[in-house]
C-alpha cells in the first residue's frame, strides 16, 4: 500500500528538502516513490509544497488529492491542506509558527515546535529536520536509519559537523512524537 503525503510551508523553510529526503529514504528501502514539487509565484517567502508517495505499489500519478499525512509549517499551509487530509490521517503542525489547533476531529493532529527546537539547537535552519523526525516517528513511512543514511551519503556527504546537528534535530523531532 502507498502512503501519500503533502509537505507545505513558505519558500525557504526546507519543505522541498523534507520531501526529497523521505523519497530518497524510500528508494533506499526498495519502495516505489514519487516527489512532486509546487511553488508559488515567489521563491523564498512565497508558498511551497510538495507531494510525496512512498509504498510497495507502482505510483500511477504524482498528484496527491487525499493524503494520509499533511505537514503544515505555517498557517496558510494548514488552512489550505487540512481539509484535504484523509479521515484518520496524520496532521503535523509546526506549533512554533501556528497558534491555532486543528479544526478537524477525525484526524490525528500532532503539534511539533520545530522552530523552538531549532533555536535551542543553535541553528534556526534545522526546523525542517525536526519535522522530518516527527514525520518518521508518527507515520513509520521509512526507517530512521534510511533517513540518516540519505543525509550522510547525499545531502551532507562532506560536512560531518552539519550532519551531526541535523541528526540531533531529527532525533528531537522524533522525541516529540514518541
């Protein structure tokens, strides 16, 4: 069965990278994957989202209309994508930037203070990695080992100090869920 996800936020929040990391991790596990980006009219500061599909079935289309997982890194993203989340789905909310709770009671809403944790770790740029950890812990779509392997081999290949910080952020995100 395939798991369909939407990641959304402002440009510059690392939304596309979150989706790419999970798609690569799925590939490393031998799963079928799709990553489909969408940008607003501006890049940094504009809207950005991507659809990711990971599973054991062939992906017929990269278009996701009723995801099982929605990640909202900002309020406009929550407002836009919460209504599309499948009943019983997982809604991950960046509670550092979004002050309202989920409107739906038929989904599992999880609050993750991504920006607050990133500040505690000393680098606001790792807020997206905090959310990656929360996604893995909440959905089980891929293994954490696969995510860390993608980071070490593809993203931060020659930057061990950056890799260590990002791994800390991911593990803090996981701890928010477990």
